[in-house]
């Protein structure tokens, strides 16, 4: 008998505008129907609970509300998730409830209602402090609103604040990455996430690149920006605990850690993924299709897969290499040690006790290095 699921993700897909690089499962709607959203989430949750397919534990470790832009919804609908999921499941002393927000829709009143509902962590999509970069991305907030959002969170008692920044912008976008890092550090937030810009099919950015209207940075600049940020944040006391994430001591994201260590999680909402007992499934991406299916049958399954032992092993390796915990090469059997020693000789990894963890330079090559291990495991 498998243990109950202790981590829940809820997707709030609504955005006032789609950013130029975004391929997430979002719905552009400046005034979304939050009551319908909450009712649909409740219907799916109750259907999953009653089916026994994804049994929740009596006490949860984490709840994460992502998007989209959850702060675009009425704050009461976010707070109401506590009753929907069950307040009794949120009684763990270390329970972490994260809600994502954009600065322009994150007000003091929103912060206070989220706090009163039980949320204790906020993730703010700042992305940059440069007005020109924000305008190019399609972001709606100003640098001043970014700073104000952090202040409002703190004033409401939400001291556990994470901010997102994007690096590797196209060559034609004028912005100082160094200044963005310095301004983020000036905020004194306990958690910072860095994401390298990628070109995803179907986005405005993809069309601009294919038509020659935008040129992505050379690998060298991408690498330099990542390594500069990693060093600057480490010097400021942040632990680089995962390829994209930095935290002051005690502020690493519990929800993300759970996913990276292969823990089970339940996803609710359009495009949300779930994983339990070696099986993964996901919902319809389109909000309208998802909502109608859930309202009709309680289920909006878009697909499912059962992982083979080989797939599970490779996924565990890839996830472990993403984190500062790294891998124990001895656990993977013969043939792996020479590969790991080669990484260390190239400055891509270092040894701590029996664990091998990638350096920031190694994290830039994470997928390639995982493929090297896969080749060894396949031959064996």
C-alpha cells in the first residue's frame, strides 16, 4: 500500500496579457470568473478524492497555486482553497502554501486576505527591473510596482517571498543583468529564482526569431549571465540548491524539493500534472475544454503514462542532478564512476562525501550530462 499524497498543485490559468515568450496553459482574461474557477477545481478535487485514484494524506506538506496569474482572481477565491482542500490537512508545523503573483495585481488587500486564508509564501514574477525589458516581454508592471509588491507582502506578514528573474534576453533588448541582480539583492528577499529565456513553439518570440526580428544571445553570453548571477548570489549568502533556485538558509521551496525528489503530487486545473505510484497523468491544457469536461464528468484527463523501471531510474538521476544533493555514483553501479571523474576533471562537478553534485558550469550542461549517464546505464 502506497503512502498518501502530501503535495498539491492548483493551476489558476488567467492572465491579463500573454507574455511574448509564454507557452504555458494560460487564458487571457482581465476579469476572470473566479467563482466558476473555484467550483471547477472543487468538482475535480472531489472526483479525484472519491475515486481513490490519488489518495491524499491526512496532513499535507505543501500547497502551490501557480499560473497564469493567481493574483488576478478575487483574493477570497484563493483563500477559499483552504476549505476546499481541508484545513485539517494544513496543520503540519512546516506546511508551506505558496501563491504566485504579478506585481500589478498584488495589492495589500490581496496579501492580507491570502495571509488570513493560510497562505504563507508568495512567488512574485518580477523578471526584470528595466522598464524597456519589461515592455519587450509584455509585462504590465513597473520597477516601482515590483518593489511595492515585496513591501506589501511583508506588511501583511508574508515574509517568505520569492522573486523570479529572466536572463538570456535577445541581443536587441537593452538591459543590464548586473543591475537586475543587484536590485534583487537590495530587496533582501529570502528566495530568488533565475530562468534562462527559451524559444518555445507558437509564441510571439518564436515568430520574431524565425522572421529575423529578434536574435537570441550567443551561448557565451547566456553562460556568462548565469555564472555571474550564481556567483553574486552565493557571495550574498544564498544557497544554490537547485539549477534555477537560490535561498537563504531555511527558505528553500519545500514544494519544489518534493517534486525533485520524486515525491507524489496531485495537480488540479487545466494543464496540471500529477504523479503517484509510478504513474503520471495530466489534464487538458485549454481552460474552456477542461472546465466543461470537469463540469460534465468530474474529469478532464488529457493523457496518462506508467513509467518503466528504466524510465523511473533515469528520471531520478536527472532530478537528483538538478539539485545540490546530487547523486551517489556507487548506487548506479559499475561504469558510472569514470564518467563522474571526467566531469570533475572538467570543473562540471565536485565530490562531497559520497555525493557528486554539479557545479553551476555543470548545470548549464545538465541535459547533456544526463545523456552521458543514460548511455552507460543502457550499455549495462
